[in-house]
């Protein structure tokens, strides 16, 4: 495990990395929200979310990524994943014109009793600049780890994620966080260029090693099927706690 905290921002063009590094003394902010869309308001939500995400990622230097994805079996449930350089950057976003517009319009679009923030602590965040296409897919997985295997699980999963983002062209983002209230619960959000890229990832030696070594370390796994809405980031993020 690294001593201290660092956040390296690299500019990614296609698959080439142009070195540009920024080290921060505090970890980034990683938010996960679960929202409910009012009946008949799907298109209104899509429009509002896209406007907010585009304005935020392109117009705010500290907003590193924002993703919106709907639950496959119930598209009225949407998950939003956000990454900010630090708490100050998140505060600036909350005071932005685009976010305030989102807030003004959301009561008519979102169910008031179906808003939930999942409080997490980021453990590993890495991505490439995403150019979304019809083939882009994303995964959202929840894993509960046996308490006695907490460190062992971390020592296996984080290097596997680092290898995936480094070695596989089709792996666009790998994010891992633990629940603030329950550190044995892990949340994984991943983005792949295509289904083919994801299946190729599952055949890699590092993924197979991860599956084999953690087989007896977990008590619960849930893969929540989600369909990408709008996925935007600056790209080149590499953070490990």
C-alpha cells in the first residue's frame, strides 16, 4: 500500500499517455447516488442530466467525471457516479449555475422519496478519456468481504484493477470504494469500450487470478445491471488510497 495519498492526472489521447501529473494532499470525492424518476419523466431526466453533466465536466476544472446510468430491469431507477478533485471542487460544483438549474427542475422529474446517497470512501480510481459510443457498457457491482480478509482482498483487487486499466485498451474506467458505515462492503463501477472488451477482460490472467484468490473471501456479491446514459470524464485519473 502506498504511504500518503496521491492523485495523478494524465492526459490520454487514444491509447497514448502524455505525461502530466498533479499530486494532491487530500483524496478526491467519489459520490454514488440512487435516484427515482417520476412516471413519464424519463426524457426530461435524460435532457436535464446531460445538460448538467456536460456543463460540469467541461466547465469545472475540479469536476473529473460524471456518469448517469439506468437500472436495466427498472429504468425509472438511475445511478449517478461523480468524481471531484477534492472537497473544494465539490463545493464549487454545488454552487454552479448548472447544478442549481438541476436542483430547480428536479422536483418535477425525480421522486422525492427515492433519493439516496451511498456514502463511500474511494480506494482506487483510474480512467482513460471516454468517448462514448453505442457499444460502451458499464458495470456496477457490490461485494461484501469477510472481516478477516479485508486487507488480503484489498491486496488482490487493487493491483488487478491497476493492471486492467494499464494493459487493456478496452478497459476505460475502474473505480472501487468502500462503504463509510460498513468497510467490509465494496462498490465497483467499471466502464468498457464494448461487450467484447469486457469479455476479453474476463479472460486475462490477472482477472482469473483475482477470481481464484478471492473465491473464499466474500459473503455476498451483487451485479446490478445498468445501461449507460451519458458518461463523461476528463480522463487520465489515477488514485490509490
